[in-house]
C-alpha cells in the first residue's frame, strides 16, 4: 500500500511531476551557479543550462497554475477539484523556492550585489 505522500504526488499527474521535478533539480543547482560562464566539463550545467531552464520554468509554472485554475472551473466533481486545488498549492511553493534559490545568481548577473 503506497504512502499518503506518494499517493498525493501521483495525483498531480506525470507532466506536472516532470515540471516540478525539473524545477527542483534546477533549484538544487542554484548554489553552484557563480555568475561566470563555463563552456567545458560539468560546470556547463550550472553556469549555462540551469539558468536558461530556470528562466523557462519561471514562465511555465505560472502558466500551469493558470491552466489548472481554468480546468478546475470545469472539473466534473469535487474530487477532481480537490486534486487540482492541491496542484495549485504545490506549484507556487516550488516556484517560490526556485526564485529564492536563484536570487543571488540573478543579482550577481545584473551587477547589483548589495552584500559586497
């Protein structure tokens, strides 16, 4: 019998799980991004690929929230509405974590580092 957390996670659906998984993966890479560009070895991932994917996700997750709200208006029953409501709560949480993790990198890139 799967646990409650596993059941709740599977209720989100495979595409949303992939979206949020990508956001969490990019969030984990945020501390490794130092604002410099590396074009060789493993440092390509946190210095070039992760910031680009992060910016795409910053637009895709709010779009997912909006579309989930649209689908919730046409949900056939209360159980479907509850499942979509859980997704609406999960998306902003991951979005906020990702934005918080990448704030130092963004401040460094735009050359506004108030801590130096």
